C-alpha cells in the first residue's frame, strides 16, 4: 500500500493540473470564437450606414436591432439559465450569421427580420458570455487557491483584449477587400460578406469545444426540469429583484454610459470627426486604431484588476480620459489642414479606445464580484441598459447636432461616475463594518 501511495498522489496531481488547464483552455476558446464572430459583425456594422443607404435601411436596421436587444434582455437571463451558458453561446451565434447573410441581399424583407432575431441572439450570447467567463474564473481560483478577484480580472482582461482586437482585424479586412474606397461595389461587398460568413462559421464551431458549466462555475448540464411557474418566478426575479438592489441602481448609470460611449464612436465620431478630415475611406483606419488601443487597454486593465479599489482607480482613469476628449471636442477641436488633420482623428480614436477598454473589463469584473448568486440576472441588466442607450443614440442621431450630443455625453459621464464612486464608498464601508 505504501508503494502505491505515490502513484495515487501523482495521479491526483496530474488530474488537478488537467482541470486547471481546462479552465484556461476554455477562456482561450471563448475569446477566439468571439474574435472570429465579431470581427465580421463589427466591420459590417460600421459599413451599414455607408453601404445600405437607400431609405436609411442600414441605420434603421441597427436601431431596430438594438431595440430588439433591449427588449429580449429582459428574458435573456431565464433563457441562459434554462439552456445553460454554453448552449446559449452557440445559439446566439446564429443571429449574427443570419444578419451577415441578410446583407448579401439587403432589403426591408431581409434586414428587418434578421435585425429582430439578432436582438434576441445578442441578448443571450452576451449574458451567456458573462456568466460563462465568471464561472470559469471562479472554478480556476478555487482549484488553484488563487484570489478570486484577481482571476476574474485576468480572465476578463484576456477576453476583452482579444475581443477588442476585432475592430482592428475586421476593419483592416474591409479596407483590403474594398480598396476602391467607395464601399458600394457589389462584387466587393459580396466577397467581403462571404468572408465574414466563413469567419462566423469557424467561430461557431469553436464554441462547440467549450466545456459545459452551470452558473456556479461547475461543469455540468443545464437544468431542463424547470416548471413553467418556476420559470415565471425566476424571470420576474431576474428583472425586478436587481432593481431593488442599491448596488445595481448605482451601477446602472455607468452601464448606460458605457453603451452611450460605444454608440458615440459608431454614430457620431465616424460621421462628424473622421469623415470630414479623412473621408469615408478613412473610417476603417480610424476604427482600426480605436480597436488596437481598446485591445491593449483591456489586457492591461484586466491584469491590474484585483478588487474593488483597483476597479475604482481604473474606472476613474478611463472616465478622465474620455472627459478630456469630450471637452476637447466641445470647446477646442476643429478640422485643420496639414498633418494635424490626420493625426487628430487617430489620436481621438486611440484615447476613446482606452476608455472603452476600461469600461468593458471593469464592469464585467465588478458585476462578477458583487453579484455572485445571480450572475445571469446581473449580466442581463448590463446588456439591457447598454443596448437601450445604444438604440437611443441610433434613433436620435439624425436629429441632433454633435455639440448637443457632446453635452449629453458629458452630463451622463459625470452622473455615472458620481454614482459609481458613491457605490464604492458604500461597499467599502459595509466591508469594513463586517470585518470589525
């Protein structure tokens, strides 16, 4: 028996190392799959208002998409809980695939239904992503005896860093395949969307290699024995209960602002800053710069995240960077000649990418830390308020000036940061009281 004991210990150690590797492997797969899917969708979204100009089909389709996203976010947590996060991720990819396919024949009869369905698919893929990533981080922290907040930060940093690079890769791909700079060539856009469909198909196949996990971070099967009554009760709790949590109420303004600042890049920055200075052909280059800095900042912010204090400092830094850009655009910026007219839009894109990287990583890490017992509901609230604010920007963008939008953005940023800082003080005070 004594001779066999080392063999048993060695087997146990090998099994433990395998489990740890599986957690990291799942994060690599999830991040790579999202990169393949969203390099296609992100580039296609940037082209919608340029390619599908007839009766504003592209812009209206995006407005419909994010409105649908908002509505379906109300039930997304229930769907993810019933399907399991892995199955929700795989089902969610179908909406993005159909949306790109609809762009091969863009009419009201193809784009509107595809946009409506993508709203549903996006709601469950993002709730599934947040739940799956946080569950994996918790499992990894438990198995390796590591600090949970640090692991959640690192995993979010890797995911959002790789994800953010989709803007860089996708827009460079668009530039390569639409070299004429018009974006209107039928053969060029058809080839581009076919390449996008291939990329999405590869991303969907990658999703199938993920391990199944439940909301607590353990590998397993989703619970399919939930009664209708239990489902309704669970749904009402996911929608209503977080709104009675003071922590969520204080985070919602920052969530909404994170959606506003994303939509600002897509709807206002490219239209009023990039196009007058660099032309339509310069949009891809500016968005590639935005994506590159977004990716780098996401990785760095994730590595620096270890708890609430680090999140507070990082978010405050990202908010300060975007506040400086907003004040610059509001009071000092003008289209200039010479080299500066090229440098300024690219510099703004880089600074805005830094802020976006901060908000993406830190909001996901914050929700994962504060709402351990209802991750699906927390991430559903994240996508609900983000998508609602994005939809609002797409619908009002044609009717307001850049100056008005900048004032709205500044006010939203100040309110959201004030609420967030108050939240961190309250949580720290409650934690200190609990320790004492």
